[in-house]
């Protein structure tokens, strides 16, 4: 079974939010970088998902505000695609959030001894 099939099956079976946790426990299957499955990045993604849902928006609604395709939002929320710093600022502004507050969420969830390798 291909990696894409495994990823799609996991997203269908567990949903995006659960897929993040599934990936944490199944890194052998998905071969994600350490920072994508780190507690800080997972907390950041969960904060973005929570903010989107608090507005009552679907991924399609957020994508329209960002002027991008819905699949981009889905890939970000599922942890399949990493946000770069500028994209984080744009997404945070679209959600009415302070980008610095999101960084603080990630910082508080990241253990002191966490490494990047």
C-alpha cells in the first residue's frame, strides 16, 4: 500500500484532529519530521482548528478567506503540510488571532529539552 493510500485512509478513518494524534503514535508509517509531530506543533494546529470552528467556518470558508483551495487548509490542519512563518501570520489574521499568541501556544507546549533533529 502506498504512503498516499495510508495517509488518506488514516484521514478518512480518524479525521484531521485525530490523525494528528495517530501520526504521533505511528511516525514509523508516515515518516514525519520531528517538529511536525512535536507537542508544540500539534498544539498550534489544534489552536487553529479550534479558532476556525469557533467562528463556525468550514475548511472551505477559511480557504475562501485565504484565497486558496480547501485542500491546502485540510493538509495544514492534518499536519501533512507545515506552515511557514508568513503563512502562519496570514492564517492567524484570517482567523482574527494574534500570531504572537499562537507562537506562545506552541512555545508553552514545547518541552524545554526539545531538539530539531
